[in-house]
């Protein structure tokens, strides 16, 4: 049965970078029997212009039915004054919510050719390949009560509530263990069980699930503050890190920035498995719509193309195809091609489309 991919390119550079992803999907259809059918819908400011909302109900239904959704980026100054509920980001947030995407996957991958661009020494980051799995729909960002109270004596009191249940912890941990089996087979579970009850429960539930269902995967437990230090000191010790919403927010940014520019960072958000074993998924670059360079043909499409590599590995179970695409990106960088955002002295500066051309050429060469 053919695969059903929905592309929502969005605003700004979204359509430019997603155009290159579409060409890469076409290459896999032609050369690796990928058999994907691609359709397009509007989300974000472009959808507001056409329909007066940031995403339509029809698009949400199409996204639910798709095997994977690929998003470019949404937003831009053009829509700064639209009503709050119709702002471009509302479309993306509704997609994440309605698809119940509770697991956010952010890899930190260091391409050898870019190792010198890291703020850390080459020998510390070269070959780095970490996956951070962040719980996305629970924890302190959503827990109630969440309020600021006036105490009436000139003081105010603010409360956020960190809350997790057994099932929320088990489902995110299961995603991490599953991913680890497709990678280096190691999971580091990160919490603060020394000072937080939610950390105690997190630790107990992850260990219990591991013993019950994933004892073939190596599990380590680490306190979140130590994890921050270890990421800066010796990041290559990690394979998969699983953590809550708050710690994941920070640790994924730290890990991503070990290796590079915004134009290089892919991400995925996954939901629960349905009765047929199918998982809803949304793949997107970490960057936004970059209005400052939109329409100039200068955007780096690699973050979006690497998001497709993630889909090959995690939604479509085509690990060898994902490896090939990552090798192709590696080769193009090693051959000295750079978009403006990752430009270095002595390298060849190219635009969005030429980067797509080079990646397709490298795929062809590596496939031969
Ligand atoms: P941004 O990520 O769009 O841009 C930040 C800087 O990085 C800019 O200088 C931009 O030119 C550069 N950049 C980003 N992606 C690049 C790429 N692929 N190639 C080359 N350079 C790239 O962040 P911003 O400027 O803070 O936000 C712009 C708009 O995007 C805002 O409307 C914001 O709300 C929206 N946004 C959307 C998402 C999303 O759709 N997921 C995420 C972040 C921001």
C-alpha cells in the first residue's frame, strides 16, 4: 500500500525548504521503491489569508489520516495583527494537540565537516549522535494550579504545578526505549528524584517499564543538573535521553547547539500507537519562517531534509534509507558546499535549490 504524506509548507521559507524535501521524497520513490503519495494543505498565515483561520478542520482530518505530516514553518510580520486565535502559530499548536503528539524528538548530530563550527572542541563533538526525547503535553507547563495570586499585603504569589501520572511517564519512556532499539540501544532517563516527588515517580516508573518490557536496552538514570554538565563535558556518552517537558525544553536546546546552526536542526513529534500499530507523527525543522531571507532562495533546506530522514527511520522503518540520506548530507558538506547560514571561509556558497541539487546528486552517487 502506498504511503500517504501530507506536506504543510506554511509561510516564509517554509515552501522553499519543503520544495527540496518533495524532490528528495521523489528520489526515494524512483530509486528505493518508497511509494509515497504527497498532498499539500495550508497551515499558518497562508491559511489565514485563504480561510480566515490558521488551520481548517479538513486539514486536521487529513493530517490524522496521513502516515506522516511534514511542516515547513509558520508565521511572519504580515500576520502580527491578526486575532490571537487565528495567529499562524495557533495552526501548528492545534495540529500538535489534535494529533496528540506527546513525544518530541530532537536529535543532536554532528557532521564532521561542521565540527569546527561548534563552540566545543572538535574531538568532543565529532561523531556526536544523541536523541533527546522530551515529554511534550504534560508536566509543569500544563499542570494546575497555574496562577498568580495577590496576597493583599504588597506581595504576590506565583504557582506552577509539576505533575505526571504513571501512564504519561510510561508512554514517553516506551517511545525512548523503542527508539533506542533502532539506534545505540541505550537510554538515559533524566529527572530530579533527589528533590522532586514527580522525579521519584518518573524514576520508579521508567525502571519498572524497563524491567517489564525493555530489559534488552541499557538504562541509566541521571539527575537533570548533572545531565546538563555531562552534555557540555562529554556529550558522546549519550544515545537516547528521555526526560520531562521542562528539562527536555532546556536540554534539547543545549544538545542541539553543540552541533550547529538553526538551519541544520530537524525534529519530530510522535503520538500514541493506534489499534493498527500506527503512530501519528509530525516532522519539522526547528527553525521558523525566517522572514528576513524568505523569497531570496538562500534558506538552508537541510533541517527539513534531515526531518525526512527521521521519518524514514522512525515512521517508515527504513533505517538504511535514512542512513543513506544522512550520508548524502555529510558528503555535500564534506565537498565544501554551504548555504549562507553555515558558510565558512574557503567553501562554496550555494542557495536552497542548489543545496537540494547537490544532495540529490550525492544520493545518486552513494546509491550507485
Ligand atoms: P527563525 O528561526 O525564523 O529565524 C532566526 C534566524 O535564523 C533568522 O536570521 C533566519 O534568517 C535564520 N534562519 C532560520 N532558519 C534558517 C534556514 N533554514 N536557513 C538559513 N537561515 C535560517 O526565528 P524568528 O526570526 O524568531 O521567527 C520568525 C517567524 O517564525 C516568527 O513569526 C516566529 O513566530 C516564527 N516561528 C515559527 C516556528 C515554527 O513554525 N515551528 C518556530 C520558530 C519561529
